[in-house]
């Protein structure tokens, strides 16, 4: 049991040591300490994942304050396979960011790895917490570190992206806190399990419960960059140091969905059933977000913004998988969260290699200049194939599981959303493939044919380097290797579905937390056959290759096809213009989205 609090304490202790010894600690020793602490934390979380799968949900009460007759007296960490697996994924990605940063920055000091270790502690605490306010605290610890890290190496006009990130997410956090306050004022409890029993006893939902859910959903969806709360995301990634982009896109955004899932299923599911009602809104909201990310990723000339919109699209797919409300869809979402996070994280680090060698990530500016960067080119191609969700990458298994889950979401969703997934996977893969073709092969229109640059690259690393240090190659390569391993490990999808089934067993979770009753072993039911996903895979890959070809040879395509592309591109230009960079505009969209979500939930129930 000591491993449970140690998952949070270890990175915090290491961060405190780095901060306290900052004036005298050599950089090499500080980086080595941070990496060792991250690796150890990853090992602890992986061990907790396996132990919880074998022995059931494990509960640790701080200070020994155990429940009394179903009333929580203290703060608990409740470790189930779903939460522990997401924490392990976050720890692996954070370790990758630290390894990459080791030789990426010219002058770094110990403050950067200190902030990343505190971020890691926030990830572990957030995913393991069984208390609503503790979840909020750790998510804000994670977010505050991300704000500071985003502005770590930038100044001047570029700082506005970091400010938009901080301001919009702080507004979302305030709404989340208001939702927590509504529940606490109504039921006088903060423990998730105790709140779940109290809400279930209410029976039919009232306006206060729906308002609390809408406020909390807004807070979590803002962190996840879901439509219409996504405006801050591309601006933040465009200016953040490359290792920080990995943390924002591959760790923090997906964890917003994990928090929403945990709170909904544990607290609200007894009064607001997932079949139909409010949950159907989130199902289609995920589809809309996937379309938005797919379309706008194709319009980006800045590599970090391209991957930011890719993240938005894939988060939308995960939200739809989550909203199916069945173990197959949620298990697919869990597997996709891990594999897609590894793939996008590897691509961000590959972009860092390009910036390190060429001094820019603006595609027209570096057109044809990457001919000697074969390793980075290989990373781009493999990452793009992973985004297309083709076997043997783990994204294929996860996407197949989410598509299977859609069959339980109604005939319309099962008919439409799988093709939305195809469009999102194919277009985001094409955006990366076409960028690689132009950068590393010199294909496509010359820089003179492009518009004026739209963004600046911060001087975050030594630009124009003649060679790529080994850690810069090693970190993204390991992440892609892990993404591949998730796709070829036997029985992993069945284990993910079993973990999702345990996650959906809210009565068992509550009994483990409040009554100390064991939840038993995971039931590893065989996963659904993958063959129904074969047409989806073929369509995604074909679409990716076709769109890539159209982008690369767009000056030579037939006139009729060019007019069709212009017709389709008109709405995309409008959507892109809405990402104005103005914080006031983004705040207005957040307010409109919160009100719309609340009204939609009220009408749905």
C-alpha cells in the first residue's frame, strides 16, 4: 500500500530537492535526478496497474481516517486498473519529455525539470484521487505547471499564446469549482463514492444536479480542448517549448476526458443514466470536435499548430468512444488514449528535431531543407501511419474498440460516427505525411507560392545544429516503439475492456472505498473480432494517401477538383478565422459553450 502515496510523494520530493539545491547543483546531475525520479514513478504506477488488475481496487486512506458507516472521514486514493493505466501513460510521456529536454535546450537550469516533476505528481494524484476536491487540486497543480512551462522560453508577442492558455483554463477551472460547490452544498460530501450514493438516492435529477454536471463538464472539456472550448490549444502549442507541447497535447488534454468520466460514472450515473439524455450530447460533441480537428489540421503551415489540431480531432474521437457508455467503447478509448498519446508525443519530439536542425517549423520556410534528416523523416512517416490507426500500431486496436462501442449508441451513431473516425484519422495522417513530403523531399509548391508567415518560432533551442544528439532521437523512437508494442501485445484489448468494465461498476467501486469490500479479479472476456474494422482501416489509409497527393501536387490537379476543394475549404477558412488569438473572443466562446451545454443537458433530461 505504501506504493500508492509514493507515486505522488516521490516526484514531489525530487522536485523539492532540485529546487532547494538549485544554486549549487550541476545541470547534468539535476537532469539525471529528474529522469531517475520520473522512471521510478513510472515503475511504481505500472506496478499499481498490475496489482489493481490482479487484486481489485486498492484504497489508501491518508492518516488512517477510514469511513464510518458509509461516511468518508478522510481523503482517499482509490487505485483501479483504468485510473492507474492512464497515470502510467502520463508518466511514460513525462519521462520522454525529460529525456528529450536533457540535450535539447542550451541553458535550462533545474527549474524546468522541477516543474515537470511537479506536473508528474499532479498527473498521479489526479488519476488516483477518490475525492472530488482533491481531483480539482491536483488537476490545477498539473495545469499551473503547464502554464509556467509554456511561457518558459518565450517573450514578447508570443507570450499571448501562453496567457490565453492560462486565462481560458483558469476560467474553466472556476466553473469546475462552482460545480463542486453545488454538490458540496447539496450533499455535504466530497468523496466520490459517498456523493455517488447520495445522488443515486435522489432518483430523478433536478436543476441543481444538472447544473452541477454542466459546470463540471465545462471545466473538464475546456482542459480537453473539446469544441467549443478548444480555441486556446493551438495558440499554446504554437509557442510552448517542444517537450511542453507533448505534456499539453498527449497528457493534459486526454486527462480532461478521464476526469469527466470518473466524476460522471461515480457521482452522476445513478441519477443521469448514460443511455440517451445528457450523454448523447457528448457523443455528438465528440464527433464535431473530430471533424474540426481533421479539417483544420490540413490548413496549417506551422508544424506545432498542425499537431495541436490533430490532438483536438483525436480527443473528439476519444470523447465519442467514452460516451458510448459500454465497456467495449470505453476500453477502446483507454487503449487509444495511450497509443495515440505516444504517437502524437513522438511527432512533437520529431518536430523538435526539425526545429533544432533547421531553426524553424514553418513548412514553407524549411521546404526541401530536411533531405539529410533521414531519422526525423522516418519518425514523421511512422507517426503518420499511427495516426491513421493502421495495424500493427496500438491506435488500430483502440479505434476498433471505440467503433465496436458505437454499435450500442444507436443506429444513427453507429452509421455516421465510424466514418467521422475515418475522416479524422485519414486527414490528420495526411497533414503529417504531406508536411514530411515537403520538408524532407522538397515536394509540393515552393515557398514563394505560400502566404506570409503567420507565427514566430521561439528561440527555445540551439538552432541550425549540424547533428542531432542521441537523446533527441532516442525519446521519440521509444515512444513510437511503445505505440507499436500496444498493438502487438496479445490480450491487451481484452484487458482494456475488462478495466473499462471495472470502471463502469460504480457500485463495486463505492463498496471498495466506503465498505472495504474487495472488487475481485478482472474478467478477461475476449474482445470483439477486429475484422469489422478492416474497411475502416483501408478507408483511413486510402484517404490519407489521396489527400497527401492532392496537397503535394495541388498546382497540377484538374480545375473541377480544385473548385471542389475551394468549396469545401470555405467553411474551413471561417473556422480558422475564429481562432483569432484574442483572449476575449475565447472567453466569450467558453461562456457560450457552458450555457449551451447546460441548456442542452436540461432539455435532454
